[in-house]
DNA sequence: GCGACAG
DNA sequence: ATCTTGTCGC
C-alpha cells in the first residue's frame, strides 16, 4: 500500500495472492516472500518514492535482508523495520518512546538502530535497505508513528491483509 | 559443541 | 508466520 507523507493518508492499496513454495529459513526470508511482494508492487498505479519493508535491511548476516533485496530488485530506495532481531548486538534502549541504541555486528560496524517506538513495548529494528541511509530510515520510521508500536505503513498493511484474507473465506 | 534464528 | 489460553496494566 502507498501512503502520502507526512500526512500518512491512504493513496492506494492493492492485493495479491500467489503460491509460496519456499520454506522459511532464517536469513533467506526474501527468497520466500519477495516474489509475491514484487508481483503486488507491479499492481500499483501510484509508485512510491521509498519503500518501508516489514523485515530487515542490511541488519542481516550478509547485509541483504528482504528490505535490501526488494530495493535492489526494484532499484528503489528502501529500508527495513523488523520486530525481532536477526543478527547483531545491542543494549536495550530506555523504556521511553523515542529512545534509540545502535545495532552493531561483531566488528562494531553499524547494522541499524534499535528504536523504542512506544513506551514500554519491545523495540523495533530499523536498518537501511537500498539507496537509503540510517538517518533517513530512522527519521521516516519515527515520523510514521501514530501511537502504536508499528509505524503506519506496516501496521495498516497488516490490518488490510487480514481483512483481505477474511474475504477469501 | 552450544546458542541464535526477520516472517 | 499461525494458533490459542491466560495475565497485566491503563
């Protein structure tokens, strides 16, 4: 789905269903999800300027999480917002909304940022995908918060996906 | 060998 | 991810 920024008003939302043959294997999520995500993207009449993906960007063992993968495939700016860590280490950010700590690899290189998007809830893992820097990924994520743990793009996408699955039954 | 492990 | 029961805090 596409939202206008910074108003976050709905611009367009499309649906797509397709077979999923590849099993889920940590580190290889894009091979399972990307194919159908790309098909859904093709249905959009209004293409976005940047893409927020539910998953990691470069905060990945080989710096190629699904957000980076999708960005490269489409050659579009992208970044990832994940709910769980895949790799790297970090110290728990302060429980207050807006607190941020770095997510780093064994060498100390920055992989992404751990952000408390809401008071006292588990933090989010934000990392650049393709043609996007950390500052932009973090800034946009924070600007998309509306009182919930998840930023509006992924939160609403999850919501409408559930509605769509109900219609199928 | 043991622990970790996006969605 | 999906399913599902019970608990906790505002």
